[in-house]
C-alpha cells in the first residue's frame, strides 16, 4: 500500500507526551484513509499529499487525544522493540517502577523483572529473533516486577504485538496487583487458619489429608492421623473462665508444633480438639505404628507439663486416638472418624494415653459396602429424584434453581444426602449418579422452556470429582444436550474449588471445551478450598458461590463478613456474578446485598421442592 505524507502546517511534530514515543506525521494511503505514523517512516520518499484544513485539525486532535489517554492511564504502558529494549513509557510506568524515563528508554525491559522472569524475557526475545514467535504475546500473566530500589511486587502483564515491516513492536500493559494479592492472602488466612491458635483449621486439614492420601498411594509410604482431646477442658472453662481456656489452647498449640517435623501438620478442629497428621512414615505397618507411637508419647509428655495461666498453675493431659493409613482407598471423613473412635477408647482407658484404632471396629466400613450395593439397586429401581431450590436476584425474583439429588429408599425412606453422596464419590456409583442427574436436569429444562414463566430459568447441577475427571465427561455433556435439545445457555455446572486446585492444563482444556458448547460454570463452596485464586482468571467461569459456612454467622462473626466482602470484590473484578447459598434470614440477605452480592439461595426463599411445586410459587 503506497502512502503520501505531509507535516501539519504550523505543527512540526505532535508533542512528545508519552516519554520515548517517536515524533509523528500524518499520511494518507491509496484509499484516502488518514493515518498516524512514525516520522521514522520515509515519508519524504513517497511525496507530499495536501490535506484540507478540516482533515488536518481533526487528525491532529485525534493524535493528541490518543497520546493523552496513554499518559493518563492508571496502568503502566511500555513499547519494546525486537531487541527487547524499551522505546517508550507512560507516566504510570515511570511511577510504578521508580525510574525516570531517561533511565528506562533504550534499556532492556529485563531491568524491570526479577529472576526468573528477567531470564525468561531474554530467552523469549532470542526465540523471537530466530523464529519470529513469542508465546508471551496475547495472554495476561501474573508475575513479579522489580522497582528501582530493588523491591519486588506482583504485577499483571499483558503483551501484544504491533506488526510493522522490519520494525515489530511489543506493547506491554502492566498493572500493580499488590492489593489483590493482599485480599487473596487475607481470604486464605481467614478461611484456612484458626484465629485463636493460628493453626490450620478443619478446611485446611482436610485438604492436606486428601493430598497425603494421594501421595501415600503413589509412594507406598504410610501416614498417621492423631485425634487429640484435652482431658477435663470443660472444667477449666467453667471454673477459671474462657479467657484462661483460650490461653491454654494457645500454649497447647505451641507445644504440639515442637513435637512434630516441619512437614507434618498440626491443626485445631475446634474447642479443645486437635489433629496431628504425620506423612512419609515407613511402608511397614509395624515400623509406621512404632513411629506414630513415638510421636504420641512425645505429645503426652509435652502436654503433660504444668502450664502457667496468668497467676494460675494448671495441669492438663490429652487423650490421643491414632489411625494408620496407606493409599487413598479410605476417605478423609472415615479416617477422622476412626481416629475419633480411637481417642474415645483412650479416654475410656483412663485418659492421658494413646490408643490405635481397633481394626475390629469395621461396622462403619461394612455399612458403607452395603450402602453402595443399595445405591446401584436404587438407580435400577428409579428411587432417586431431583428437588429444586430457588435462586433469586436482588429483587427476589426467581432466576433459576439448583438441582439437589435425593434418594427415596424402598425400605428406609428418604436417605439424607450426607449419608450417600460422599460414599458414591469414592466408587463408580458417583459417575452413574452424575449421568442420571445430568439427563434429568436437561429434561427438566426442556419442560421449563415450554412455559413462559420459567422459560428463562437456569438450572445448576453439582458435578462430582469422579464424574468431572472421567475422560468422557465432555462427550457426556454434548450427548445430553443433543439428545434432549435443551438450550445449553440454561445449564450451569457447579464445580467445587477443591476440584480445580491443581490448575492443570487438562482441567482448563476440559472446561473450555464444555464452555464452547454453551454451558456455564459456577464455582461452588468458594472460599473453602486451598487453591490460589490467581488461576481463576484462566478458567471459563461465570459465577462464584459463597459457601454457606460464611453466610450462617455473617452477622456475628466479622471474619465471615470480611470473607464474603472479599469474595464479592474478587468475583466482580474477574467479571463474574456472585451468589450466596445458605441464606436463611432477611438480615443475612440484606447484608449480602449491601456487600454487592448478585443472587441468593437458601431457606429464606424456599426449601428444596419438586419442580411442580416450584412452578406454582
């Protein structure tokens, strides 16, 4: 495309508003489109092209406006040449890194990055030199930046490429995400650590135990779970008060940490209950039990020493239950129950002692096996059904529902979900139930689409980890959509945060494939997982759901309100809607609305009910 160029009368160059930007001139191409180009282009060689005064004025104004926008952006903007050298910076970038424009221009952008990012940048520029490709282009990354004073801070970096013959330019847009990182860290602290002792809480313990089971399955090494309860703790609280009781719990926590290795976990479940998780023990059952007993004796000795509680001297002893595990055949809940049973054996034996779980106590395990058989028969007999719970907007108008699985057993009646869903997830029954729920939900959406009052409703279904991890899950979704003819935009899959913790390429690929079908995603129980929030922006999510554990005490526990507020802010910053579950009172609903929550679900709006009953309301 041939261009003719001319400088503006009375204006040799546009002002150098953005530091380092080359001077500009105006040109027109063969189609008479007005362009703003670098003066470095050999305009003189193409010949002058006279412009009308109106063209000149409008082009000058547009160019000045563009440069003004760059220099007034809150985000830092850099342009970089093919050698990785900084060609221009705006004011925000200067302020962000603490260098003057002269100190930055002409230097490698690696000066603004700590290792390993600076080395990675150099490698990418070398790759571009030899191949013309750079994988950093076209994606946003959360990395670290380095200021002139050497301080390191988190940034979000987006890189794009402007193709010019012989002079490709990279544009980097940089945002300081320090505040967002602090919010994330605060959420993790509030959600995963006990505020009194600063030990991991139940949520974090369960996550670590789950990971320990997987690691044990791969390595063949055993682990041990210890359940501790302080003897006669209630008597201390009743006689000396809760303040001294709290002081004792803090000292117990400190002593427990001295009894284990750095990689082991000491957690507080609540009250005077503590759990110790030992990993990497011997594959031998005898040796691992001996190692666990050695640690238990250290704990008995450490916690049995006198305590000083203000002016009181107090003596306390623990009762300890121990269960040895190997592999991931058992659930976290089952292991905790076994350790708890063993702890009560220790109390029954006179307290201040430790007991291993008795293998003869397999009644629960046997009951689970029978329950699994019952679930398979229940599917064949069509004993399962879906109930639906309203989801409403801020005006209280129903916008859809969540489908909740229920089991109407032929002889036992309604079986509580807590008694069979977790067990199903540990077996192949989980995938069978998941497929049944998917098909039933799609059929229900087709029926709702035929009624004006419910045509726009969405329906959320819970997806278990066994179903999601199945290689054929995307095909299952596509088949259900095709078979029923349902509008995929009305279907929403609820995934738990723990399912997405590993942030694997396989997980993202699977979610993007399902998203391409038109199906939405809601992140269920948000705030209860232990994954970093940074990778959420790479997932095709539509909604975050605040867990009911943060909603139920919203009005009485400031920490829960802080978590809810932070989740709403983070969700909105990622362009997601936020829904709160477990809303049971108007006060909870009003406070969540004030925090910016977009939608609500809970008994305040209606209990789970059959579809026909929902449609009548």
